[in-house]
C-alpha cells in the first residue's frame, strides 16, 4: 500500500472524532527521530514501568502466557485443546485421544523481530509507525527481562537483517534497545523481505520461548509459511502497526502518494467520494486478509495504532489473553 505524506493528511487525522475527542491527545511513544537515545529509552521505561509493571506480569509468566515446555501429566483430550500437544503413545495405548500437560517455564527467552523498513517511517496522527515499533519492543524488553529472562532481537532494515544476541541483564537490554532506536532513525530504502526476517528469527531461537514480530505486515512476498513454522515451536505474538491514513483518504484535493520502499509516486484526486470509498473498502479488505493470515499461522494478534493510546491497547490485549487462557484451564478441570 502507498502512504500519503502531507501536512493536510496530518491535520485531518488531528480533527475531533465523532465523540468530540481529539485523537492526538493520547499517550504516544516518544519521537525516536528527536532527542538522544538515552532520553527516548528513559521516557519509555518510565511509561512502561509506571502503567504496566505489576499489572501484566507474574513472577514467572511471560507477557503472553503460554503452557510452557516442561512436560507434565497427560489427560484426556477435550474440545479446544492444542492438537500440537497430543501424546500419541498414550492415545494409542488408551484408545482415546490424550494430550500432554506442560509446566510453566521458570525462565523465558524472548526474541523480537523489529520491522524497520521504509513503510514504518510514516505517520499522520500522534507519532510515526516506527515510534510505535520501538515502543512495542521496549515493552517486551522491560516486562520480560526484569526477572532475569533473556531477550534478543532481529532488525529488518530494508534489505538488511541484523541480529542482537539474547542476553540477560539491564545493561544488555539497554544496548539492545539502543540498537533498535538507532536503526529506527535511519532511512532504509529498498524492498524488505518480512518472510526472511521471520525465518531468521526462528533460526535464532534454539529453545522454546516467546517470539514477537513487530511490523505493519505490508511487505510483499510470502511470510505466512515462516510465521506458521515459528508458531509451531514458540508462543508467537504478531504486533501490527497501523496509521489511520492507511485506512482512509482525507478529502484534501490533489494528494501525492509515494511508495516509501520503491519511491514510485502517483497523484490522486481525493475530492472524489467514490474514489475514497473504494480506497477505504480495499484497505479494510487488506487488513482483514492480514488478520486472517495471522490467525491461520497460529499467532496472537495485537493491533497498535498511531492515533490511539498504545499502552491501553497493550493492557487490554494481555488481560483478554490471560482471561482466555485461565478460562480454558478451568474448563479442563
């Protein structure tokens, strides 16, 4: 999808919504393009620890709670169980399907794929998409590393992939996030290969853990298959970054649209109500297809928008996810 870079588009996104609230007046992440890396990370840590720490995480549970990897007891299969946990030996002996319970891991290794391709350097509301990508990565780091867990990262920088090894400790986390912030400040022209980035992420995870993919998922090419393979081995979270101008066009007359990865430009007459309706319909279909592909791959799906409070969206997602996991656990008893 192309993106619109214009002052008119930004002003349109800041107009009051139907409820009279100004969309821009929400808790937005700091601008990675301005200020020092230390200042950006300090502000992010302050926001995350004040509003999220203690609300989302127990002593040993990850940001996205899963079943763990340590084998436990078997029990009879019930509707809704993950078929990947089927114990075929017990099933064959008992002549009834059984699944193997697992014990929550005492140590969690988290890896994050951070998409820093050119399409993320765009935003018409309170921040750019790359700011949200950095904020999401920081949230994963601060919330999972505080109990001594390891965290590593893969950055997708245009056509280039860079890997930051997983380590423990605050110093290593700060170094990792500094690398992510630095990469977000640089333009990365050229097409990006999200599928290759996900494959690199999977190859970097020798043990079962939490895999997080932060992207707008607008990259062309096949990324479903590597994501499905990643989800088969790890708890996987897909964080989709969206800007409102990618979903609808403002009525601002002639608007120049530019593909940030190829540089191709086109002028569009946004005064046409029919054209705006067709664009909105196509954008909605595109996002619905992305959501369908993520579900089919077995990944949890979190949407963060540049015109909404990203911390509130994160809290709601994790609370909903944990309620669902707890309900499934109660239903098995």
